[in-house]
C-alpha cells in the first residue's frame, strides 16, 4: 500500500536499503532525549522519511474504502497528520519502527460513525419484537396463532405497527451501513442486512390484507389478495429470506464454534416458520414469529460482536 515509499517483498526486505539502514539505527532520532515526549529530531537522517510516511499514512486512511480497511497491527490510527507523526516518532523512539512500518500492509481506520450506525442497527430487533408482543397481547381480536404480526398494521391502531416496520427498517439500514463501514461483515453481510431493512420499510408502506376476523368486523375467512397486500407479502418475504441468508453467510465467520451452530439454527427456524405460515397450516403465524425472534436475535448479537471486533 505504501508503494510510493517502498515495495513490500518479504518483511523488511521490501524496504529500500538506505531507508532500512536508517531504521535499523533504532532510536537515533531520539538519541540523548527522553521518550516521554516523542518527537522527530530535526537533524536525524530518518526524519524526512518518517514525515513522508506519516503523510502517506494519513492519505491512505482517507483514500481506502472502509470495508477494505482491517486491523493487523497495534498502532492507533488517526486521521490527524500531527498525531500520526507523533505516533511514528514514538515507535522510532522505542526502537520498534522496523517491525511496525514493515507490517503496515493492512491498516485499521477507527471512525466514530461506524459504531454508532451499528448500535442503531442493534435497536431494530428489540423495538420491533417488543412492540409486536405488546400489541398481540392487547389488540382486541388478534390471535397470534391465526394472524401474522403484519395484520397488526390494520385497524385504528395500525399506525403503531406501520411505524414499527418503517423505523425498524431504517435502523436496520443504519446497521447495514455501519457493518459496511466497519469492514467486519464481509461483502454480503451489509447487502443482506440492507435487503432486510428495505423489506421492512416496504412492508410498512404496503399493509397486509384483512382476514380471519381481524380487524374486528372482518369476515372469518381468508382475505382477498389486493395489490397492496401482494406488495406487502413480497417485501416481507424479501426481508425474511435476507435474514435467513444472513444467518448462514455470517455464520461462516464463526465456523467450528457454537455460535455458528446457533446462526444456522436461527436461519432454519425462520425458514421452517416461513414455509409453515405460507402453507396456511394451523399455527403458522406463531411459528413464523418464533423463527423471526430466533434469527433476528442472532443477527443482533452478531452485529454486537462484529462491532466489538471493529473496535479492538
């Protein structure tokens, strides 16, 4: 990455000979001074190189897409050129410049927006699930064994579930952006999370069709599919399928662990619940809701773990 300064071949072998000789002096820039206040000595032959490296360092962090920036070193990364120079000076002072600079092939960029976006994404599941449970327990005529949660969008209080869909979708999109920004979700993690968020928003915009005596006063028969109902079903299906795929795709990051098994289990539970509900069999809506809770909980905790990994 620091091609303008040196081409990395094998550890320090890729550093130009004259530069390597300067670096191998291990602390010449700090000779006769205390390392308590790291600085670059004016007359040291390595000063110009270290300053040039610091500039390249800062430019690289600003230039690379966040999803390509990962951590492979302990050096704190900053967008401040002044701080970058001080950090390089400190490494020089401590005699670790050779190893650290030679290992600067992949750099972690810590940003403030990534963790905040991931935190927003983690709020989507608790918000949606808690509101759904509260409404299912209090809405007159609603039976979770017969009615999918989507039908809570109907009736005088339907605005609550509509808002829940839209807000949860927006939060999920924030989580997708945060996952992409942190670079810890791979290529497909942010995309699948984005599809889930978009599906949730569309499911709120297009409400489900009434039927099976809900809202109260509706005939106790299957509802007639409207264009809005068809759009809702397509959007919800897209969101559910994205969640299932996320559980399997991101589960591979934890391959060989119990968390990977938990992810596949959550994905299977949602897939079974979705199929059960689509078949029209008794208890299908409840099975689907349980599957959503299992898969979305796993997704939320995984986002938390990826957020922690991005901040290490």
